[in-house]
C-alpha cells in the first residue's frame, strides 16, 4: 500500500503533513497533491493551480488509491472555489473508476467530495444522501472519524441542519482536541443559526 494512502486510512494525521512526509518529488500528481492540500485552507489561490490539477488528472498515478484520494479532494476543492463545471467533470471521472478496492475511509471521503459539489449546486437532498452514506461507512472509533465528522457538520450547518447530528456525534464535536477545531465548532453553530434565522442561538 502506498504510504500516503496507508497513513491517511489508518491515522488521524492531517493530510498536508502526510503529503509533506511521503510525496515523491518526481511524481507530478503527488507534487500537485501537496499544493492542493496546502491550498485547501487558503482563501486566495494561484489560478495556475487549477490548470495543474487538470494536468495531474490527465497524467494519472500508478496507484489507483492515491489517484482516487486525489480526485476526492480535488472535487471538494473545486466545488468550494465555485469551479462547478470542473468539479462535475472530475466526478464523472471518479464515478467511472471502480471503488471496490477502496477502504471505507477512502470511499467516505469520495462521497464527502460529492456532497460538497451537491451542496454548492444547491441540491440539498442529494447532499444529505451523500452525507449519510459517507458517515455510515466509518467507525466512530476510527482516528479520522472526527475530522470527517467536522466536514460533514460544516455541510449540515450550511443547510441549517447542524442540530440533526445525533448526540454521540455532537459530543465528539463538542470535545475538540485543539483550539483550531474548537473555533470550527463555533463557526458551524453560528452558520447554522444564520441559515435557520435563529438569532437567539446565533447571539449565544
């Protein structure tokens, strides 16, 4: 198993840190993957990155699991950046590839990418369907479950449905392991209040 895939599927380590440790400088897709990982948390990105993403998708990768993981995050990234046509094309490529050999966490993150695209296309029912399928694939004890749950919680907050998370999941999110995640929970709750129009909850 490729070290990027192994670390991503068995630990809760941040994607960017994994890529920094294990990417091959001679592999074009892995170099672009690292750029993508860093760009996920940036507000402004270089336009050239989108062209590099396209080139990396065309070049592909010798390991299908690395390739699918790359597609998953590329769909998420391009959707957030309102590159919806590009994200839709990437989804078509991902859907054409067999997912039989993907681990549950890899499948969950691909579905998370699709839920992000559906969210930004205004397809609420489709988004919720992908969310439910994604979260059902991963054990709550998996070291990456809380990170996955954080992404799902963010999606639900934009639908005004953050409070639909079950108590166990809500407790996991309300027990953040660091200050960054704690801020993320506050952001989800505030976003949810804005979309539901509950000003009292928002003020609180």
